[in-house]
C-alpha cells in the first residue's frame, strides 16, 4: 500500500483512535509524508488528552548509577567495565547513594532512577538493602528503577525465580520499573548489539510478570544501531501485544544510539527525521499506551521540542545526574527554565509531573515560574579513586 489516498485513510483511522496493524504502521513509516504523519499523531494526542491537550509535562529526577561493573558487555555501551577491570570499574557505597538522594529531595526531585551494570556479585539481597535504606530515609522519593534485565540477572545470582525477585525488591521499596534493557527486542538486532542479555521475549515475559504483581513500568526502544525499519515496528508490536494483556506500560520512550566510545564500529545515529517519524508512528500505533516521551537528552533540545508536534505529550526528565548515555557521546544539558521555555515555544503549557504522570504543578503563568538555576540536567564525568566513583561534578550549586 503506497497509494497516498490509502495512506491517508490509515492515518485518519489512527488519528481517530482506531487500531492499525504492524504492516500498516510499517507502510506509514516508509511512505507517509512527514508532515502528514505529524499532523495525524498530534490529532491522536489531542484526542487522547482532550481538556489537557495544551499541557506538556516534565519530571525532575536523578539517575544514580551504582556501579559500572557489568557482565553483559553490550556493544553499544560506553559505560560498563568488565568485572576484572579494576582500573575502570567502580561501585558507589550506600552513604554516597543516600547523599545523592538527599540532594535530589533538596532540589525538588521526586524520582530516582537506580541504574548500573549487571554486577556479578549483586543479587536480590543487594537491591533489597539499598531500596529499603532509600525508602527509610526518603519515603517521598519514587524509586522508578532497573528493568527486566536486572531482574533476570539478580534472580540468577540469588538462585530464585524472577517472580520472587520482583516481589522482594517491590516489598523493599521499588515503586516501578524503567524500560531499561529493552534495547531492541527482535532477535536479530538484539543478538547483534547485546548478545549476552536475555531474549526480547524473555524481557517481555518478566515485564508481564511484574505488571501482574502490581509493578508498572515504562517501555523504551534504542534506535540507530543498524536495525531495519521493519524491526523497529516489530519492537513496537511486541510491546503492544503485552500491553493488550496487562495495561502495565505507562509510556513508550524511543531514544537514539550514541556512537562514541563503544564497540559498534561504523554505526551511525538515527537521523532527526527518523526519530520524529518514530515518535509519530508510536503515537498512532500505541492506541493502548497512554504516554509518548520525547528524548531531548539524546536528540537535542530542538528535536525534543519538535517531538511535541509529532505526538509526544512529555519531554522527559530534567536529570540532576546522568552518566550512561553521556559516556557514549550525549552532551545535551538543560535547566528547568530552559525546558519550560522549550515547551512554551511549542505552544504548550509546561507542567511538572509525578512518575505516574499526575500534574504536580502546572506553570500556567510565566510570571509565576520557579527561578532556580540549581535545577539543571548535568552530564557528569567520573574520576576514579581506588575503585570507587567520585564525581568531579559538584552538582548544581557551584560548590
């Protein structure tokens, strides 16, 4: 189906909330004019959020990378260190993690992303201890962290089932899972970039299990590592099928591969146009996923802003710290005022949200905007001393 009238018919159906097939989505991805895609996706967004369609959201959070030691050695990753690499490898102690949580609360953050490598010694017990300590000291912080890959790893280390692992870390304080480790779910591209990780089917099985245990999540897609357009759509189909059964994915977040300092030789990032097409297709294809998030961190602020015209309703995080994708070349940073300005210049009203997307503060009047230059997204670097991470960056307040 490449006839423009037929393409427009599919776009109109999707814009009105009708379901489109994976085959139709692929045809739209390959052949629909970009402007028509954006118009249909924005119509679908406005229809879904009728009454609040003028709002675009953001969240203030901190990524706490607890270790870079990892046994999976994903080829796209510039962050990890092999377990025997004592010069590059590091692990944060609990006091350091709690200090970072305290800074997050002080600066108005509501969520932490606890993410790191698949450490060969970190089983369920490690995460229980750390989540319980964080919740004891900072009950107001939402722990939106880890993903199915970490569950698979910790369960294997501790000799328990994935179900038991999820139950235990949830009881200890985990509130919801991130979409970590999804990368690309179809078999060929997944084996090409992350051959030591669980299969895409297993990743989805664990997420479905988590949803059944009351732990919701987000979903992600890493694009630009050499996958085909058809494989991108297949990734979305696999997620949508699980969502039909569980309803547990709150959002879909595509982001682009960063090509520096890793082992994917000769690969290039997805173009901005590919990214915007993906955002638009995601809004049209995911009739059962509420939120589509733009990723300004990997594609830049201008492209992130454009995503709000292509179906995205959320501009993601003002991250108080981030070390993973920045290790591979993402250098974008922003503060809260800049993010709110980007949203306003996209003709939307900014709102700070919670993890579950409730609006915490709607910034209706620019005159009432918070003025706090400390609340910035900073791409940090790491200095290593004796195998422990010490940030060269003193976050946010010029200390």
